[in-house]
């Protein structure tokens, strides 16, 4: 047998397996202690056909074709589930996140709330006015502008994508991978944005761009990692970049932070995909 995909939703995994069975692609499911479901292809000679279906599934996992396959097989429920059913939107939000994802989300909310109350959070957390100040005790201000947001819409937009994409990366690839992307995609694009426009900028959107690029390219290069986005999201990302650089969005935009974040995400996905050299004895 050959591993096709790992998911954290048993019901969705079962629906996908039922759909593959309709195509003559028999698979088996295994469940680990963390409730992650591994989908194994029995007939390895049809791996390429199955891999094409995996890419299609990752692009649109909620498509009705998968649920319909379960109904046709007379089983609309997962055939195994070792975890209690959680109810309510809050439970669903918490299930889709992790400690790094949640810590940043809460920090952004707290900082925005304190700013709304009149505390000088921008002065405390913004990028310093000179490069040399980063070499002293305020080195952390290379990162903290990512936590600043200047309107409710700005905050909600960035936090939704941070929760969705960051949660996906943390659940599938671990805390370390999300933390690495967060730090690299905050600090380096912030340096680039300061070089381009000075210290008056902020927001998590550079990190969001990195996550969009990373998840999209990772899904293209290695679907077995269980993360991915439709190609339409890549088109949206590029279009938004172009509109920002053309100054057509009607609001000041940290374009260099967006571009820097996207490049970091693409680079990290490519680095993660490279084959590792064999160990020498």
C-alpha cells in the first residue's frame, strides 16, 4: 500500500475514500493517536491517477461529489471516530487552531483593543525611525509592527487568513514550521517596507501573503503533506499585489511587505520540497 494523504477529519477522509472507490481506487484508512487519518492506496499501480484526485480534493474539499459518494455507498458518517463530537462555532474555531496560531491572534486583538482605548501602542511597537536602533535593546521592534492594525476591517481580514492558513500549517506541519514562517515573514518584509517607505506601517498581511504562497506552492509540489489551496487563490494574491503597487486599492498599502512575504513563502515551500542529501556513514 502507498500513502496518499493525511487528514484530521475522519468524516471528510471517509467521504474522499468512498469517492475513490467509485473510481475503482480502493483505499484503507488508519487513525493515529492524534486523530489524524491516513489514506492508503491498495493498488499502487494506479498511484498517479489517485494523486491527481488528491490534488483535486485539496483544491475543493467541500465539493458535493464527495458527500454524494458516501450517500451512494449507504454510509454518510465516518466509519470510525475516537474523539467526542464537538458542537458550536467556538469549538470549531479552537479545533482548527494551535498554540502559536492562537497566541498571535490574541496578541493582535489585545493590541488593537488597547489602541482603541487610547494607549500609545503604535509608539511602543512600531518600527524604529532608524536602522541602528534595532541593534540595541529594541531589536524586537523589527517584528512587532506585524501585530499592529489600524482599522477593524484591516484586523478582521488579516486575522481570518492568519487563523485559517496558520492553523492549517500548524496542525499539519507543527508549531516550529508556523513559528519559522511567522518570524521570517514578519521581520524580513518589515525591513524591506521600512527601506521603501519609512516606519509608518503595520499589520499581519506580510505574514498572510507568506502563508498563502507557502500553502499554495506546497500543495502543488507535495500534496501528501495535506495542505494546499486552489490556483484561484494564487491568482487573487498576484492581482492584489498588482492593484496595491498600482495604488488602486483606495488606501495606503505596505506593498513591499506583501511582496517580501509572498517571496518568503514561495522560497520556504521550495526549500521544504528539496530532497535531503543521504546521510554519510
